[in-house]
C-alpha cells in the first residue's frame, strides 16, 4: 500500500492520501480533536495514540493530521503513515454516515431567506469545499444572519488555524458569496 502525503497551507497540518475511501462515498468530512470521543472511529483512535497528534479530519479520500505546536513532522510522519497503513491493511472500513449527526444548521429559514440560504449552501458545496479539500481542509455553513447579511462558516482540518484562513474567508469566500448573493454583506468564522 502506498500512501501519499501533501503539504497544506497550514504548516501544522499534513494531508495523507491512502488511495482508499476514508470518510465514505459522498460523506461530509468529519473532524476530531484530541480528547473527543472517538470510540466509533477506529482510525481516529489509532492516530490519537500517537503523541503530538492534536486534530484529525477525514475527507472522502484523505486524512488531514494536525500536529501539536512543538512536534516535528520528521518524527511524526512515519508514525502516522504506519497507523494509516495498519488500519487499511487490517481491513479498516470508511467512517459511517452516523458520525455526521448534529452537523446541520438547526435554524429554520422561511420565504426569501430560505432561498438565500440555499444559494449560499450550494455555492459553498460546489465552489468552495472542493477547493479547500485539495488543501486538506473543509468549510461548513453554520448560519446566515438575515438582519445584517452575515454568513457564519466553520473552518476545519488544515483550514482551522491556518495562517492564511482569514484571507481565504475574507478575500476568497466573502467576495464569491457577495458576487452571487447580493444579500450577503460579510463572512465570519463561526465558533466551533
């Protein structure tokens, strides 16, 4: 089994591509932080056994691994590669769709606001998420404030804590959404 690794714009995060289905076909990426309940995600359990792994994100065909501040990739990368290889060689399967409960915006939008939110979600799904997934990250819609036109997004994986994430939000995503959805006035980082 050959596992590729790619750098991301976030120096604390590497993207691992095992050449296998990771999160499940068409599944929403799932993120875990050290200390979270990962009992339903055996690969996350294995990876968190490695000291200095602080955050994980499982995408459709990749795993973004974020290291602690003091760790060095030259020491951490071989351990991560070994854990991923052991998992898949032992017959590990993709994450279940059940892990995605609770990721949906619970707010109910009506009328024109519902149409605006649908446009925002569609743009994020079709234009933004594929681009940030290439860098080992993900961006999730959290809510739209109809009173002032603010869109709140949660950045995950390599995007969370990335030095260029503010620029991505403000100059990339905000400009895109304002162009296609005039009701959007700004884009903000949602609290995780």
